[in-house]
C-alpha cells in the first residue's frame, strides 16, 4: 500500500499499532521514534487522518534509495529518541528523464524528472479524495461525512553533483488535508468536527570529500505544521495549533588508518509551538519557544580483523529546562565466519512531549539506559537475527494530584526479538518470520502504580510469504498474517488498576502486483480480509448505571478493512519497474 510505517511493523521489535497507526517499538510509545531524511530531522512524518483510522507516512517509500531502521543502540549522531530512529536517504542522482502517472481508487497522481549531465529536477503531485471509497466500501458511514477526507500533496527535489564525492540536494514537500464529519462518541453528545491541516518540510544538504580524505556534511531543515479544528473536544470549541522546527547540522569524518575511524558533529534544533483553545471564554494560549543543541564524537577501533569497538559520547543542552546532559555509548561487534555477535550499552534522552510541557515547562528530559545483545547470521539468501534488550527509564512525566505533572515517572522495558528470512526456499518463493516478546512496566502519566502500559502488547508475531514470477506470470503475490496478544486496560468495575486485557489481535493481508505491460503496473491489496473486529481497548461511561455498573463499548478501527487498486503508468522510454518519478 506504499506505507513505509506499516511495512516496518512486520519487523521484530515493532508492536501492533494502535488506532492511530503510529510506530510502537520495544515497549516505547510513539513519541520515542524519530524519522530523518538525508540525516535531517522530520518534524511531522505522519499524515493527517480522522478518528480511529490509522495514519500513514507522508512520504512514499519509492522516494528513497535506502532505509536504515534502528530499534535501539543507535549512533550518538542521533538524539531525542528513546526507542528508534528511521534514517531515509534520497538518491544522489537521477540519470534519466522520465514521466509517469498513477491512478488509485482513492487518489490521482503524477510527476517526472528532468535529468542533465550533473543535475536533475523532480516533481510529484497527488490528490486524494475518500468520498467514492467511503460510498463503495462503507456506505453505512456516509451520513457522518459532511465533507469526506481529502488532501493535496506536492513534492520536489533538486540534485546537483559536480564531482564524484560532492552532492548538493534539496527536498521539499507540502500537503494540505481537510474533512468535516459528525463524531458520535461512545458516551456523550455528538458533535461536528471540522479539521484542516497544513504541513511543510524543506531540507537542503551538501556532502563533499576534500583532498585529505576528510568527509564533510552541512544541512538545514525546516518543518512546519498547522492544525485548525472546530469541535476538537466538545461541541462549540476551537483549537488552533502551530509548530515549527529549524534543524541545523554539520558533521565530519575520516578514516585515519586501517585501525581507526573518527566522526564528529554539531547540531541545533530551534523549536516553536503555539496553541489557542477557545470555548465561550478567553482562549487558553500556551507558548513554547526553545532550542536544543548538541555535539558528538565517535571513534571506530579495529581491535582485530574481526573485532570492532565503537565508543561515542554526545553532549546536549536544552534551553527550556536549562539542562546539560552527557550521553556516552559503547558498541562491540565480533565476526566469526558468517555470524556477527554484537553488544551495545548507552544513555539516551528526549524532551518530554509538548502536551505536558505546556502545563509545566520545567519538566526534565526523559532518559533511559539501553543494553543490547545480538547475533546476526547471513548466508545463501538466508538471514537470521536474534536480539535481547533491556531499557531502564527515568524522569518520565507523572501526573500527581497536588503537584500536577512532575518528572518522577519511571519504568523498564525488556524483551527478545527473533527474525528469519529465506529468500529462496523454493523457486520463486520467499518467506519472512518475525517474533517479539516484551515485558514492560511504567509508573507515569496517570498510572498510580507500575503497570504494563496500555499500548504495549506482550507478544507480537508476523509471517509473510511471497511468490514472485515476472517471467511467466508477470506477477508478485504476497500474504501476511499478523498476531498480537491483548492490550491492558483499566476496568472501573473490577479490582486493581489496568487489570483487564483485550482479546488477541489477528489480521490477514494480501497483495498482488501485476506487470501488465512493460510500462504499466497494476497493484491490488486488501487488509484484514476476514473482517475481524480487533479490539484496542474500551470506552467506559463516566457515571455508573442504576445497577452501579460502568457501561462500556469497545474501541475499534472505524474502517477495519482497507482495499486498494492502483495503476502506475510510465510514459516515454522507461519501464514500469520505476514506481517513483524521483
């Protein structure tokens, strides 16, 4: 379906996403995962969505030549993340001019690239309108939509490569999304939601290597997001949010000798957040204006031909709470034939979320200590990976009755990830199996005692099987089965806190890619083909009924099944394998 985040949930360490579709990695919430494009931070990687429908990434995976997802133990170059970073890399050059169009049951798009000897300019545009999709697949919901979800997205990239080791790139995206619908909460009065969002992202990077062999990188990125919502919480209210971030970065690195390589860098994040919330009274208007600055140094030591040691340290200053942190990290790897053994230990931190900082700007940065042990094997199209991890959390936001939000929250997350991929177990066939076990406890937010967080699923597994035969059948067919154990929830009718558990989650997804012509690809997919109604928790009435029981209703995805049909046509001499115009 072209959703990078959904594909990542098939990997070990990723947990079943909730109703918002955001990444949940190794017991962490969605704020603990960060995305980078060409080593520059992305402020808002998730696209807009409507209530109880999973969000998608704003960026097509076809824009990128490389994905380097890390679920922990990542380099000191990255911070502001307690669980994972997702670095994405665009292509350094485009050698061919090309044009293409795409038509799906929910969108229409097109774009192209003009290539010169040392430079190229690419443009892409997509318009999405869910009106016909809702009417066809979910007609019972039609009366809720006064204005169905629709969006316009534009992307542009310019590349210039005057030399083999010198590359200048600028990447720009803008999208606008809106909808108007009648929201019917489980308990309480219905209200009309009028939603509008604008999002902009621009980055420019310059990479080069001087005559001495020193590599240099300079980058700047600007992200901006504005949301205006009428009926955000209750009927008659108005919410306006605006957030921006300027990320500046410089880094350098060089292999000094066969035994030693060094990297160093510095960066700064200039961040602003404004909110106005109005309901028949003077507006609530919190403001945040601050910066985060960091420097890092990393050294790779080849202790033996097959033994590598990495030591790194990051220093970071946060202006909002006047905090200075030193974040050391250590990694060791040993290669024995086709097997790599690895171990990582390090300290990581991130700022507390803005929804808590607007209530208490003096909250400390959240931190954790991470420990990882892993084994990796690859041979003859077979890959096996196993990794055990433990994270100790401290200074998490904790809601206390008399003090409001403090930084006294704490917790831990431990687990094991297993992964096996056989790309040629039969001719034309490959399969992938992933399993994750996670044991998490936290005392934070409104939790009075340490418990398993409401978004954590203890067991997660996925099995994907793919058949590829473009020679005779001109097709690629895949089927994926996902499983997750239940989520904890608090039942006010029962004893204890967070003592309930939802049923297990099961979904079966299928897709079929057809090379109908050398210039035409047809793509079909269906998710949750058996229509299972997976439960993500329960809404309870705030007051008991006459029998003293708090009534409840399950939390479900509003559209538990998704169906996509897409046609991708390449114009000119290029073949349809080039799914992107970038």
